[in-house]
C-alpha cells in the first residue's frame, strides 16, 4: 500500500491494520514482554524494535496520549520523508475525499490504536 494513492474511507483503517498485523508466536520474547496486541501494533506501525520498550513505558503514564503523540509525530515525519512497508506509511499515502490525511489526523489514528 505504501506509496500508492488510494481512495479510502475511515472505516477501512481496521482493514489496513489487519493487513499489517504479524503472525505472533507465543514463544517470541517480545510478545511475552509486550503482549500480543501491543507487539502486533508496533510491528504493523513500523516502530523500530529498539523503541518498543519505550513506547510500552509511555503507555503506562497518566497522560500517555501526549507522551505517545510526540513519538508518533516524529514517526509520521520520518515516513513522509522515507516511506516504508508499514501502516504509518500507508496512512501517509492514503487519499480521502481527494486529499491526504493531515499529520494531526494520522497522529490521532495511531494514538487511538495504541491507547485503546
């Protein structure tokens, strides 16, 4: 999906997520430490493994939306500059009503996924 223009409505975000989720194995140390859901989302979003524990820690703070949002802003900017094969790149490339999603819209989607 990354790099391709496509028309999408917001109800397709769950399908985009599902298309990027990895097949988790129960004996994977990252799955054991992070949990299957968070591990899958981090992989789907293209978060580098070196950042996984930091993200998990940010999710444990009282005002985690702001803490996670700052990280997501940097991730989105990176994917605008250098798209990859991940959900954030897909969201950067997606077209809605003739235009792309804004950085704030992408941030809201990603933060909602991580904090829900």
